[in-house]
């Protein structure tokens, strides 16, 4: 019976993944993500139901638009697949099943997926645009605030821990607002610190420390491969120094660390 639950979770995950691809494309452009029908970014033709089936539409259409025949970026397929797998792995990490189903597990599962959903979209946009959207930060704040209220009222959690980090969040946000008023843009470093603070609130300190360590390691490996690649090319055009998508690495490593630590906690 549990296998049916996980099949449903995987299907839910790839459906969410389809929404993530839409959100990653539209949010930086200021487009509506809920009411406007999906369309091809090349020919602007509105997509039919059969064009939007997660995973399968990409396979059946052979990675091309049905109408203009332009290639569809593989990221859509990859993001949908990763989303489905992450949803299943998160459920497995907390031993979600009929035998241990209770209010605490269900609540953590729901808020965990909402949290992961936010990280998916943040990472996607940051990887492409090198920016962390204010709307997504606000979304994560709302999700975590609701979860904190649940923990403090139902689970009788220590509220002082959350108050400390919420105060830190307010301070960082205030600094960012003052910087925006002066420069008319957000400070990327402060944005990353706000994102990290949100991670500490939801995944606790040990997960966040591991997240930072693995993020630095991932960035170091990426820069090393880039250097090796540059040396293999004889003539490389000098370009402006690109910003490293720190938010992308933080989100990806935090999701991995969260799932891994859940396995250690729930299966010990």
C-alpha cells in the first residue's frame, strides 16, 4: 500500500516541478504565474493540456515545441524529474507510511515540501539571473512563520530560539532595504545571508553548518573545473567577472543535507 503513496508523491513532485519551471521563467520577468496560461517562449503559442504533461510531453515531443519546432531546453525535463525524486526521497527520509502516519509527521511533511518548493524556485532563478527574488524570500518567511506557530502551540517548542533568528532576519532585511534605497538594487551578499538565516530556522544549526561547508566545497570544485577548462582552450575572450550563484549552491546543498540528516534521525 505504501508503494501507491510514493507513486502519488512522485506524480505530485513532477507536477510541482512543472510549476517550478514556469515560476523560474516568469517571476524575474514580472509575469503572472497563476492565471496566465502556459505558452511557448519562442513562438508565444498557448500550450494545450497534452503539451504540459510533466516528463511525458517532453519525451513524446522529442524536446521540441509542437507548433514552432524549436528545441525545448532540457532544464524543464531535468527540473521536473529532480522535483519528483526529491519529493519521494524526502518522504522516504521521514519514513512516511501508513504504519507511522500521525499529525506530527504529516505536518512536517507538508511544510517540508513547501520549504523545498521555495528552494527549488530560488535556486532556479539564482542560477540563471544571479539574484534572489524578494517575493520568494517573503514566501519562505510566511511558510516558516506558520510552521513556527504550529511548533510552539502544538509541539511546545522552544520559542526563544526562533525569536533570536527572527530578530536577525529583521535586522538583515532592514539593512537590505536601506541598501536598496541607496543603490536601487538588493545587496546579493545580504540576500544570501537572509536565505541562510531562513535555512537555519527550518533545518537547524547542524544542517546549516553542513550546508555552508558543502556549498563552499561545491563552489571550489566548480571554479577548479572552470580553470581547467580555460587552460584547455588556447584563446579565451576576456569577459567581465560573473557572479557566483551562491544562492543556487546553498539551496541545492541544503535540500541534500536536509534529506540526508532526516535519514540518519528517522532510521537510527
